[in-house]
C-alpha cells in the first residue's frame, strides 16, 4: 500500500472514533439542518487517495467529489459498510452548522448501516464522520477529544481547519 494512503487511512480511523465522544460531552442536541438529497449510483471506485488513513480492516478508499461553499476539496471515503452506505445517498447537498467549536454537522436523509464498524478511533482535523445516535454527518475542523463507538469515520477531506470551520454548505457526489 502506498505510504501516503496508509497515513491517510490512519488519520481517518482516528478521527472517526472521536465524534461520539465529542458529541456526547454535551447535553445539547444539534439542531436539525435541512439538506437536499437525491439518489444516484454510488460510482465508487478505488483510488490512491492520500488523505485516508490506513487500517487493517478498511483500506480501500473510494473517490468522491466534494465542494465546500462551491469550492472543490480533495476527498475520499474509506471502505467501511457505513461509508459504502453513505455513498449510496450521493449526490447530497447539506447545510452545515457548528457544533461545540470542533465540527460542522448536518442531518442525513436516513440512518447509515453501522454494522462491521472498525475499532473506535479519535477524530482528526479533516475527518468526515457519522454520529450514529443522532444520524448526522460531522466534518471535524479540530481534533476530537476521545474515541467513541458511536462515531464512525467515513473518510477524509484534504482541507485546512480554518476553511472547514467556516464552511456553510457541502456537496458530495460520486467521482466520475
């Protein structure tokens, strides 16, 4: 496996584990964020994405096309059941809201498959995660505090924390 892909997969796995812990730290539930969603073929394909962290269980990244506030961002999903299920929802456009000064969140049109989830890992900057108890997507612009089984890292965005922390809208599509 390419060293850059391995590093990316490791970062991604760590980030996925932190979202539940961060979200669980507050008694405040995130406000629902309406988003528009339409179904399309997932268009998943393997690629040597350098932004996904390596894990022994989920090592095949899937290319996706992401825009934050209309500007493109390099991104990839891991090959977990939850990430594959998320890809089936694409294309998606979601409005983002801040949550605890750590992540940008948005509600998804339905719950994702969380079976076969990898070992919990702490979320890292740029990680895309799914918080199962609330069914929301989370984009981390700060590292999460601790690993949680409720937070599943789906992939990674190759974008700086400042830009990610200001993002108001994300569009995710299957890569051509």
